[in-house]
C-alpha cells in the first residue's frame, strides 16, 4: 500500500482545462500574426492554386471573396529552415518569416 501512495505522489499534476486553453490561445495568436491572406486568381483551382491580390485581414479577404465569382481565399504562412546546434548535433527548425 505504501508503494502505491509514493507513486501517486511523484506523478506531476495534470494541466487543468483552463491552462490548456491559455496555451492554445497564445500559440494561435502567434500563428495568426504571420498569416497572409490572398484572393484566388481567376482560373485558379484546388489542383493548381494561384494567388491573386493580397488583402490586409481575414475579414476583408472573406468579404472580397464572397463578392467575387469563385469565393476562394488562400492563407499563407512562410517559414525559413535553419540549423540549430544542440549537444553537438544539428537540428533543423523552422522560423516564421515576417512580412
């Protein structure tokens, strides 16, 4: 019985729903800062996407896409691949590019 109690006491506390939400919210905000919005070019398709005009925000992209023929928007996230040396071995990481 004592061994079981010791194991339970050593386990780290599980994150609560509130702390999990805050982490997700923060990472989503970081991603949204680097997103760029483009309208689809005329003649663009899912098989061959072509970017048209860039717009400033998601809301503006949605309105302009709704007013256009095809109603499609594209979101773009740009990253740069870089090597980090950790413990003598290189690890590839992605770094967000800012506009």
